[in-house]
C-alpha cells in the first residue's frame, strides 16, 4: 500500500511516499526547513507545501516531536509550546481531506527499524534512541510498541538528557566524538538501569557516523546503528498509518457527519 509519510523535526520537516509492504521510499524525500517560530499555523503551511510538492492525495502518517494520545499532542519537544493539547491529526486532516495517523516521532522511527531494519525479528526488549536536535526514544517488548517513552527528558548531571548529550549539544559545544560518547554513555547507563534492554538501536542523523563513536560506548545490551537512518521516521509514520487504517476510516466518517 502507498502512503505518504511525514516526519516533523525540530530543524526539518521531511516527507515521501512509502511502499508500506517493502518499507521503501517510492518518491524522492523532500525536506523543508522547520519554521523558526514553529506554531501550529506555521508548521501546517509547511506540511501543506510538502504535500503540494509531492502531489499526493490519500492517507498520511505523521511522526511528531511530542507525546501523542489519540492524535493530540500532550507535550512539545523541540517545537513551539502552543502545540500542547492541539489535535495534530485533525489539523492535518483539514489539509489533506483524507485519513491521518499521528504518533511520536521516535516511535515512528522505531516501528520502521523493528519492521524493516536493525530490530527485525527481535522479540526481546528493544530500545531505539534517536540522536539529533534532541534525544528521542521508542521501547518495544516482543515486537510491540510501548508508546510515548520520552527518555530524552531524564535528568543526567542535573541536566535534561537531551541538553547534555544530543547531537545539537555535540555540535554547539564542539565536543570530540570521544568526549561526546562519554556523555552519551552516562545516559545509556541510566536508561539501562531503568529498562534492561537486550538490544539498543541508535538512530537519527548521527547514526551514519556510528564508526566514529560506537567503540567508545559500553553497555550490557548489544548496541547497533539503525539501518534506515533518516528515512526511518518517514517509513514508520507511513507504516503506522497503514496499521491504523480501520480506526482512521471511522474518524474520517465522524468528521464528515453533519452537525445538528
């Protein structure tokens, strides 16, 4: 099935049409810079433009940097605080006129890696960590997603973890890979004490640089780089939309009911 996957990030909003059976992008990935003031109105305009450029009509899956409950944002990580309590799914449905599924962006990336990437076939406890503007996380047990595990907001050295060991911090503080890995290792140690994962998948933009830092990391769990890299969020969002299709059709029907 062909579905448009959208990955909303702190620095870029990306999208492509995905073959959800194979996990392959069947169009070129389009990236538009996230507006500096990333309000619902501003981000909606970018999503509308992205859909126009892709020339898409049909169902949409969207990974979004927030805790998402029934399509509604309950937090706002690396995006404008006015998103909190906004019905993200309803907002995008107004743009597309079709069914929409929304989930946490790291959860989307994790779904893709579990289905098509580094976690494929693993039925143990798997933790996916996306390293980029912040630190995203997705937790799986026996192949099932436990949604909205926001481990990037844990406290490390009296700092929010993603303000201590994200890719943005590495660049802004001009840390060597070894020094950054030492920080990230402290984060991994804390996470392992909480969840005892059997496998840790490292994703996000930094995953393509894994050879520069992976040897500095130590954990009881096996640590591997993500295989789908920056495409994971797009693929996982589209996959989530396919899995939620029956529920989304009901939502669309409810939206189209005349009000009395």
